[in-house]
C-alpha cells in the first residue's frame, strides 16, 4: 500500500496561488494567534483558513486553525473525518493519532503518542475517543476549534447495535440468547436491556447512550450535573453538526474554517448495506428512545443550538450554499465513482472498509482512466478510515501503526 501511496503523493496537485481577501485576513489573524497566545479565534466571528501553503510553511504554521473533531460512533463521522484527513494532509498538519488501532478505538489513549520530530503540538485530532476536555486541551493549542457530529439517537443506536453486536458484551449476550428463539438480537436486547448490560464491564461504554459516552458525559443515568455538563460542552464546541442536516452542517463547517465548497464535498462513507439496517416499528423506537434517553436530551439540545447557529449564518444563505455544495459533491461523484454501494468481496484491499461480523459495510469503485493526479484525489475521497489512518500515520512517523494487542 505504501508504494501505491508514494505514487499518489507524487500526484497531489499544488495550490493555484490565488489569494482571497479572506485568506489574507486569516493569515494576519493566525500570525497574531502565534505571537499572542491569549488571542483565541472568536466563535461567532468565524476564523478564516489560510490556503497559502508556502507562506504558512515559511512561518512554520499549519495553514488552518488547530482542530479537534470528536469522532462519535455511527453518526457519519468517518465521512467528516475523511474531509479533515484530506484537508490536514494537504496542509501538512500534525495529527494526534491513537497509538494503536482496533475495532473499539475509543479505548486507546492518543495522548501517550510522542509528537513527531519538529512539531511542538498537534494541529488536528479527529479520531474516536472518550472525551476528556482537560486532557485534550493539554495536547492541543489554545486556539483549537472544537467540532463534533450527532445523529438521531434512534438511528445511532440501531446502527451501533448492528455494527457492534459481536463486539460489545451487552449486545453479544443478547445475540447469544436469541439462539433458536426466532427473534432478532436487537429486539431481545430491548425487551430487557438491564439483563444483558453490566455498566461496570469496560467494553460496554457504547451500549447505552453512545453519543453521551463519546462526549464524556455520564451515559448511565441522569444526574444533577448534566445541565452544567451540557452547558460546558456548548461553550467548548464551536460547532456541533447534525447528521440529519449533513449538508447544512458542512456549509457551517466550511464557513467556520474558511473552506471552499469543493473542500467539504464528500462521499458517504462507512455505510451498512441496506439489508443490514433494521426498520424499527413505533414500539421498538420507543424502547430505543427510553434506553437512550440521555442521548435524546443531548441531541435535542444541540439541534436547537445548531439552528441558532444556522440563523446567525442566515437561513437563505444557507439554502443557497447547500445547493452549491450538493452541486460540487455531484460533480466529484461523477468524476470519481464508477460504482457505489459495492459489497466488500468485490472491492480491492485498499478500498475495502473494515467489516464486523454482523454488518456488511459497502464501499466504492474508483473510475478507470483517470490521470494520476485525479486518481490520487478520487482514491482519497473514498479511502476507508483505517487505510487513510495508516497512510497518514506512516507519513507522519515513518513507521506503521501498532496493532492493538489481542485480548
Ligand atoms: N453523509 C451522511 N449523512 C448521513 N449519514 C451518513 C453520512 N455518511 C455516513 N453516514 C452514516 O453514518 C454511519 C457510519 O457512521 P461512522 O462513520 O461514524 O461510523 S464509525 O463509528 O466510524 O464506525 C452509517 O450509518 P448506517 O448505514 O445506518 O450504519 C452511514 O450510512
């Protein structure tokens, strides 16, 4: 794979060299941030990105504000991560990677990883983790922009369950209990979740209120500190994107970072094959909602915050920009994809997403006859998380990422 990537690296295009007023303003703002650490990019004023790589390199800065994307599970986060990987790679960011990788990435401390030679702090953290704001702030610069993504809690839980049935102990127990009972594991679990769920078991973090768990909240039961914890998260996060308004979210992300629509254009990644998705009737939905009540609170709260941000941006402007983003995505799709929703067995290793025992994850086939430069661009658009992670890790550290020890 490294050989393929070294070829791809050669094919990466250069910046056009045109500067917009926004970019020049951002460069000045960023320079100010560097000499005066107290200068924090204002949330509502929205920082601008510097897209002038050679100037930024001269002053030893990465050209976008440092960023943490808290990668929540089964929310569409691999799609957003891919956008940030491409952005960070293009601009030579120093990534904060977990030191090991496995199916349940959130268990691994990224903080123990040494910084690569020549860098003093990370610029971009966009892996799964169980958020601890204080710890994250230790390894990220003061002016770091925090973003994350939430999805409808019912869809999230259904997806987490389907994807991790054989990995999360509480789910696996329900799966085993269904033997010869003619019932789905999900329905077995939802009938009496407490029978299968041991809150003290380390691997059960995502078994209840998975988004609250990722966000570092108490995901087991509501307590008096919840409102304050939520307020703290609202204060810390510059943007909480909403999967049900994915394109609107990306337009706001683009505005926050000063990106063009083409920079946030995407291919939907890490999707399960249609036959792996369970349609939930009203009764099942209600059970999922009850079991994940804290995620519902979390989601409803941030949907409201999202629309406040959207209103500040301007709803009409948002509509126009969403249409532009969709046009850009459509163009890229036509240029890059010869076949979508391709089953894993028909994909080459490089483009095959990681599979679990219970979920089939589909991928893309890249168009043939592309120039080397376009091939590099298109493959990056559809590169599954683990492959892109390994590539960037190797580029940054000059060695492969360690595999997680087997249990
Ligand atoms: N653009 C967009 N809009 C809406 N939904 C999207 C999008 N991109 C990915 N997805 C869906 O998100 C699910 C995968 O989420 P993640 O990438 O976060 O999964 S993972 O935790 O990294 O395994 C997975 O959901 P399910 O297919 O329901 O499992 C994807 O289909």
